């Protein structure tokens, strides 16, 4: 058993891990070269997280330390493991800028493309919770929120302009090597990839090429991850 | 006369300089400690820029070199003056990410708050050009585009989330010291400040505090700049 445990959102299939914020944490752990147990956790297992003082994942238990929130986990790893490669070679502020852009612009766009696919990846109890909370958030039935996603592709792809121009300057947001800003954005794309066969990126987009590079990192951590996708 | 000339957009009053992209270039020149003549240029003076092979400012003439486009100017300065403090301590890609976010999200929001104020700052010939080209872009009369800006403030301030969280991590996007990412965003706010008394920022916003720090840089370059604002 690893000395580190990451509580990691899963679907009906415990091997399907789809939370964008948990993926950020796993990529940050991999960047630091740290082993961990990614313990499956479902939306409705609130009591399993009670020890953390809140109800959402990711939660990292690192020795005696409990850290919730993906950005707080990254800051913790940077501070606790200063000899491993930095997650923030460009400074914390710029990485936080990109992470919040992913939280808001990117995740808002992706959610409307895969929210019914997420629902389909959940067991009955989680599906009921997810439908109720997300339909209140989006103000409509999840199937209707997702419907017509092809017509929203142009606007979604236009919203990626900051990412696209940045990746015209270097192979990764971190420069020659990936860093936390890359992991923040990759987590969002992995969220969609884990539950949906729908790909919002055009193969001729520089963002598509970057995502392929991200998929290969850490022995294919993202590429090998089990998906809940109809064949 | 300086060996460097920057063609710099002005209003009816040649001392009122309001282009966000020209402000980026001036802040980048100041960061590198370089002197320059900021030569006033108006929208309709196309022939004065013919030498540059295109029709927009900023254009920097640096010795024998002519460079158009604010980001290209920053890259040129970084390459030509490597011994001066770097504009990109966090890497070029992340700075480009922020600059494109400012080009799109930030400038789109600000434009709808000050576009009629810009019009009022222009002489008759430029005003006719500006109205025609911008009304085609926005699909409406400029006065109507700007109307109701108070009601859009909440959505505009929400769109600043990436900037706001980043500035919760450090005094500047560049960290302890400002860098090109800061100048890219500051240029946009200066655009509004130069032509409008309307302030889209709340005084209790961390972004407001950052803007005040930006105003003080380089002996108050932004703070001292003449404005075209009704008293």
C-alpha cells in the first residue's frame, strides 16, 4: 500500500475515472514522480470523505497531511517535494490563471458537450444525484443541454484561442516540458475523453497535437485510462 | 530624436493615446529600459504606415528593423535586448495565453463598455471610419452597444476570474515583478481609462489593486497619460 492515497471520482465501473480535478492531481503526482493509491470514490459516498472536512474530490492524504482541492494539492506537492521538478516553472500566478480559465471557460464549454455522457457512465444512485444537482445548475434536462453539440463546436473551438496561440509558441504551456498549466487543461479534456466518444477537437488543431503529447506522458497515463464509451 | 520610433494610435488630441496594443508595446519598451519616440498616428493615416507593409499600429522602427504587431514587438525586444530584464520570465507560451485572453475575453467585454466613449475622443474623419468599421463588427450603433453597461458589470467582472485568482497568488502575473503578461492585460484597462470615466472594476477587487500597482510603474507611465474624459 502506498503512503499516499488520492480519493478519485469514478463511475459505475470503478476503473473509469473522469473528474477533471482528480486528473490534475494525478498528473501533478506523476510530475513529481510520486506513487499513490488512486482510491475510487463516488458522488454519493459523502461519509468516506468526512475526515477531510468537506465533500468533494480530489482529496490527497499524504502521510499525516490531508489536502483537498486540486490547486491546493499542487501547491502542497510543490512545497513538500521541492527537489522533484517544479510544477510551476513559470510561476504560480500564471498557472493559476490557466487553471481558472480551464475551470470556467473550458469546463463550461465541455460540460455542455458531455454532460449526458457522464450521466450514462454513473450507477443508479450517483446518476440520480448527478441529474438533480446538474439540472439545477444548467437549468434544463441533461439530455437537452447536450443536444446539438455539433452546432456549438465552432464557438467552443473559438473559445480555445488563448490555448491555441500559446501552443503555437512552444510544445507545452510549460515550454519545452509540461507543467501544471498543462495538467490543468489536460484534466478537462480527459474528463470528456473518459466518458464520451465525442471529440470536440479538430485533428488539424494545434491543441489536438498537444493533447496527443499529453496522452503519451508518464507511460501513457491518460492514454491507458479506462473509458466508459459505447463501442 | 530617439533611434526608436513607435507609431502610436491617438485621438483628436494627439496626446491621448488609447490603443491597448500600443500600450503593450510602450510598457514592454519601458520594461527593457529603452527610450523611444511615441509618434502620434490616426486610424485614417494609412499612407504613413505603408512602409510597414500593413495598416495597423503598433509599428516599431528599431534602428533598421520594422516590426508590426504587439506580440511580435515583445518577441523582438526580448531577442534584441537579452541583457535587459526578461519580458517572459514564465516562458513565452503562458504570456501568449494571457495576451490572447486579453485580446478576446477582456477586450470584448471592455469594448462594449467604452466604444461610444472612444468615438467621442476621435476627430471627425477618424470618427467616421471608426463608426463604420466598428458598427459592422458589433452589428449595431455604437451608442446602443455601450448602453446599459452598468447591467453588464456583473458578467464582465465574473469573466475576470482567471486574472483575479492569479493575482491572489502573487502581486503581479509575472510574480513579484511585472512581466509581459501584466502589460498585455494592463494595456486593455488603459484603453478604457484613456477615453472613459466609467470604471468597470470594483475598488474591493484584487484586480483593482493590481491595476493601481501597474499605474505606478515606470514613473507613473500609465497614471500620467493624458485622457479624453469629460470632467
